[in-house]
C-alpha cells in the first residue's frame, strides 16, 4: 500500500529501508527517498510503520 503518495513510497519500501538501511526515524526516511518531504501528511503513519518494524526486528533478534 502507498504510504507516501507524493513520492510513491509503499509500506514495503519503508520496511526495506528499516531492514537494509537502518532507518529508525522518518527524517532518515525522507533523506533516503523523499517520503514526508512534500505535503507531510504521511509522516505520522511512516513513523508508526518504522517503529513497528523495529519492534518486530528486536523481537526476532531476541528469540
Ligand atoms: S504523502 Fe508523503 S509527503 Fe505527501
């Protein structure tokens, strides 16, 4: 699903940015792909997706 319509960034793109690029904040995502840099309406949802992915990764690493 598209999270950032302005820059055509999907939830999968965000997950990949967290997993492969170590993105932990929406500002880092913005630097990487521009998400959140236009209208800004996606920033809260993008950060929630980043946070959830980080929690998943930490739970996986602890298992
Ligand atoms: S929807 Fe992401 S900057 Fe507009």
